[in-house]
C-alpha cells in the first residue's frame, strides 16, 4: 500500500462471471451474495470461500437482504421479486410498461432503513427509452417512478450513514448524484461527483458503489480497473487498483469486523465489449476480497433490508 492507493494483484475466488454485480453481505449468517446478470446466476459465499450457485430462468440484476424473513429479495429484468426455494421467483411488482419490457431492464438497487426498495433501469438509445429510478414501498404495496431522469444506465446507489443523503449513479454520464432524503422521498438532485471533471475522462465509467462509516462513497470503475473512494465532499481520497481486471463493477463491506471490501468484476466481453481484452486482463469476472482492517470500515447496514 502506498499512501492514497493500494494494488490488489489476485482474486479471492475465480468464479468466472460474465457480468458479476450486486454484492450484499449478510452479517448474521456470514454470507456474501452476488449475481452474474448475464448468466442468470446468484452466488452464495461463505467466509472460508466455499460457495453455491443458483441459476434462474431470467436475469437477476440486484439483491437485497430481507428484514423479517430469511432469504433474499431482488430485481429481475422485469421487476421486484422474492427468491424462493428451488431457485423460484415470486413477483411483487412488474412496473415496466409492456411496450418497454423487451427493450430495457432493471439494473442496480438497494433498500433504505425502513425497507423500501429503490432500483433503476437502463437506457435504450435505439428505442428512445430512458433510464428511470423506481421505488417499491412494501408498507403500502406501491411501486412508482421517483425520478424520470432521463438517465443512461442507472447504477450504484446508497445512503449516507445518517440516512439523510441518497446517492445514485448515472453511469454513461460518469456522474454520481446526491439527493436530500426523507422517509422515502428524494429531492434536490445535484451532482456529487462528475468523474470526468475529477480526472477520470476516458478511463471508464462510474458503476456500483457502497458507502463507509465516514460517509465516503466507494465507486467501482467499469473499464477503469479500480475503485475510487470519494470523501463526503466528493473529493478523491483513496484508490484500489486491480491491474489484471478491466471492468470493476461493484463493491460492499463485510466480514466479521465489517472491514473487508468484496468486489465484483465482469468479463472484458460483457455488454458487447472486446473479449480479446481478456488476455491483458485475465482476472476480469472473478471475485476479490480486499483487507482494509485498521484503515476503513463499512457502515452498519443491518437496518437496510427489504421489509416485504
């Protein structure tokens, strides 16, 4: 480790994902869960590195722990659902307009302290479909669009430790937005980080994120071989470099002391990319665990579970 950066040379697990994404850590059961969207898979990883895989008939794009029940909630390409036994899905809501459903999908998401599930959708340039941000509130059983954007690829989102700021990523614009947050309501959208202005122009795009106990945002860089920590003022504070990975997709804190950063990645050929790049970046698609003990720690997320 050198000052404000560190280099991670080798993956923790060689899982070979096409589009690894959406890690969430279950502290109660010491389990890490994440998805391979392209392969319709959900991984469940124990602390010792042993793991199991479920395969579904349709893509699972993000996961959420459940507050009052065992198991996981998720978004699929079509909407919000509960993962049941034998890799079954029970839909809660399919909010996409029928004419749009074949041409866009849900992407990243997460839950607030009261169990509301926020998730965004993807832009389809050819069809003129813009990315939007949705909120499903299980207390009232209603799903609605809370920001029409227009966004490109809706991506990493999360909340400040005090729950008063909501962060949301518009990937192809290379922007992380901040909003004021109050009991499910978002307002006052503003730019928290314009990655191009921060010196990242031409070095990939903002992807998934997580937030630590100090309120700093850890943003994965698709096509950028790194994760960047932005402090609560939006300034670059720390970087983790992955020289054998091109597409770093998302991250979350976990482990017994909540000071391990779990990092998902994607194959160079994912999303129409150049698969030949895999020769230069052979660990693209594998899972990483970064030991940040003594330096950084994640925030307590026990309350941020789906309440449905």
